[in-house]
């Protein structure tokens, strides 16, 4: 015999606050990823410059 699982997830607020919060967190995460990508590119660029100068 199987029992039905109940949905305990919170329901979104009718005024859209949860959607606004989700968008804010997504934008913040995207900005962090952008910063990490820029830092990675800068590191690769600097390593390339240093290696060319060493020759």
C-alpha cells in the first residue's frame, strides 16, 4: 500500500515577493560568476605576459 506524499514547500506570496527575491539572488550569483570569470581571464593573461618576458 502506498501513501501519498504531501507537498510541504512554501507557497509563493501573492504579491510576488518570492519572485523578486529569486531574481535578486540569481542576479547576485551571476555577478559572482562574472567576477570569477574576469579574474580567471586576468590570471591567464598575466601568466602569459610573464612567460613571454622570461624568454
